[in-house]
């Protein structure tokens, strides 16, 4: 967003491009990790739904 861009710009002016690049890399890694956790959680929810459906079928 705009705020993050402005913050990154100020940071680059204050610390130089290397620190700003390290920050961008860290942000990208955090986003990648967050997406990976979300996918894993979605897979777990899918497995639970399938098991619940199987359980309901068995209990009939």
C-alpha cells in the first residue's frame, strides 16, 4: 500500500539501498510463509470435512 511504499522510500534514504532490499526480501519471505500456512490450513480443513462426511456415511 501507499504507506508501506512511503516507509520503504524513507528507509532507503536513511539506510541506503542494501538495507531496504533486505527489508523487501524479508517482507516477501513473510508473505510467502503466510501463504504456505494458509494453504496448509485449507488442506487440513478439507481433510476434516472429508473425514466428517465419511463418518456420517458410516454412522447411517
